[in-house]
C-alpha cells in the first residue's frame, strides 16, 4: 500500500500520475478542494455548505462557465 501524499506538491503529483486526462486531473482537484473547504477547521467554520458547480442547488441547468466551487458563508447565507 502506498503512503498518502504528505505535501501539496506530492498531492498534485499524485493527481498527475493517476489521471489519464487533464479534465480528470481537474475533476479530482476540484473534489479535493470541496472536501478541504468542508473539513478544514478554518474553512468549515466559515462556510456552512460547499458545492461543486454542477451540484449547486438552484443551478437550473446553467452551463459550467469556469466556476469550480460555490460556497455559502455561515451566518450570512451568501
């Protein structure tokens, strides 16, 4: 079993090594960022919800225009 990445650079290298396409690499990085903002104590305290653009409630079929993540600030709802 391979050890988990220990630095950000190692994490990016793992994405490079395991993704077959640039799009797949980007998707993996977006999911990593979503999880980071949901679980890192600093960001989890600030945001009460984080979504990938395509998973955002109320998207109503709007196309992806380059926005990767949407976060809602805790307390303000914005």
